[in-house]
C-alpha cells in the first residue's frame, strides 16, 4: 500500500470520529421541552460555541432564550449569515486560565440570577471547561491558579486528579454553578472527553454533584509535590471549600444527558472502516497512562499482527481513545523546552516501538483539533518515519527526552493540521496494518 493511500485512509477514520461528535449532528435529539418561563443557556468547553449554535438552531424561535457560554480562543464557529445569536459566546485561554476566563465565569453566574421554578437552565458542557471556568476561591489569585494549573499539566496527573484539585479551588466548578439557581430546573447536555464518561470529571462538573473532597485535593497536591499558598492549604485542611455532594436536595430537579462520547466516535470510525472493507478493532476508549508508553504498547500489538503472531489478522485497523498524559521531563537551563502534546508524544513512542515495521501506519490526533498548545491536531507515523528522520539529522531519542514531538514531526511534514473542530471527545488513535 502506498504511503499517501494509507494516510488518507487514516485521515478518513479521524474525520468519521469527529463528525459523530459534532453538536450540529447530535444535540437536537436531546432538547428539553420549553418551560413556561424563560430559558437561559450557560456553558463552557472547547465545543461550547458550536453547542450553543446547535441549540439555537433547534430551539423554537418563539420561545424566550438568552445566555452566555465560554470557549477557547479561536474555537467559536462562524455564525450563519443573517442569524443574530441569542446566546453570547465568549472566549478565554486554555489550558492555562486567564483573566478573560474569570470575567466569563462571573457572567455565567450573573446570567442565572433571578430565575424561578417556571424557568429553565440549560448547561452546555464539553472538555476544556475547567480552564475556561476560572473563578478562584477567596484568598487565591489568578496567578496562583495559573501556577497550580501549569504544575498539574506538567506533573503527568490524570484528568480526574487534575479536576479534583480544580473543583476545590474554584467558586464555580464542582457543582457550584448550580448553586446560583437553586430553585430552577437544570438540564445539562454534555460531550464527554474523559475516560469513563463521568460527568463529575468533564469540565470539573459545574452543574453536577461532586463526590470528591477537600482532603482528596490535598492528597493529590502532596503526591504531585505541588505547593499551595498557606491560606488555601489551610482552607482545604479545614474543609471550608467543600463542594455540593450527591444526595443533596439541590439535585432533585436536575437532569443530564451525554450527547457524544469517545466510544461512539470510535464506533463511527470502525463502521466507516468496515464499509470500506477493512476489519476494525476497538481496543478501548479509556486508555490512560504516559503517552509515549501507550504508543509503544500499540506498536508492540501492531508488529505482532504484521508478523502474523497477534490476536488480529491483517489487514486491519486498530482504534483506541482515552486521555493519556505527558510528564514533562526537567531540562538543563540551556536546553529549549520541547513542543507538542499527547498525540505527538504517542506518535514518538509508536515510531520507536514499530522499528520501521513494513506495512504499518499510525495516526494520533486530538478530536478538538489542537494537540497541546500548538496548531496541529497530532501526527502520523509511516514505515519510513525513522529513516527519513535520520536523513534530516533528527534523533527520535533526543526528541522523546525533550518532549518535543512537534519539533520531530514538523520537519518530516507529518503533522496533522485540521484547525479547531468545534467538538472534543479527546484522544483518537488509529493504526493501520496491511
């Protein structure tokens, strides 16, 4: 099989996965009935702008509607010509929060003031909302939150640990947004980007009960060796920043729907592959761990299949999802910090582990279109990746050591660049074996 044909096939699998999670395709079937009073929409996440747009398109024109959501800079979809939006879309920084996120959080809470039992709140949530909904607890500054967030990102902590900490340092996450409208029914529509699809973890669950505790947050920070300002540490120790818990009366009038999940997107990719005559196997939608290590595991599976010794027969496609992590390695002062995200780091591990195995290609990309903080969604690996890198003087071992997947795959022309996709069901990985 030619390189170009293989890469095009992998690209189509990625696009099938992303299409299954588009709000314009999945949100309308989950709409609640309009209330007797007003409907106010709030929300946050990388897909929040597209979710708001899809909600407006499906909501009855005569029904009162207003609201505000926040998404990542550059992730607001183009507005259809001639349409005046009723839901305001704000933008803020991700993955490290900024002042715009603080202002947006305050506006979300303000939008919920004065609502009663005849009104309705619809909360549109997708991954990325934790960084975008930033309103520090009293005594914590934005700079404090930025430093803690950056340390968590670099520590290799899984998303559930990160969000346990974020909830307890926030005035709006961990169910606290629901406290702003205690007498009003709330419908939360969620696109999952987390292993296990736990709504309390997705965007730190601003409108769902939180089973984690202040003690849990402190234990995570201690285990990851992340310092807190003394006043914040003491507030957590005393349990002063505890979140609303399951079973409280607040949740009696709340309803939640998962409108798109990682597994559904992997199933859509598998169905597309099968329609083209390829056997497709979903390994898991919940893979976690170090991205590089997960890449090497995929490589071992693929090499076994390619050599006729694996659990599957070639030709086939192996698919997986989940949320891996990258623990950033300390570097000497004179060494530039590497660039890249989880998908690129996976591809470094895949390339190393494949050892130039003939007949195997791979693609890993984030379904939101952005891998880390660079402009690419991910990267591709070919049978000749290591040979072409060597010809350019690129050492895969050096780029792994510096967590520099972007610097490795960009000169090879092997970055996957899509731009924002306006959805987010997390990592997508496909390995083609012929």
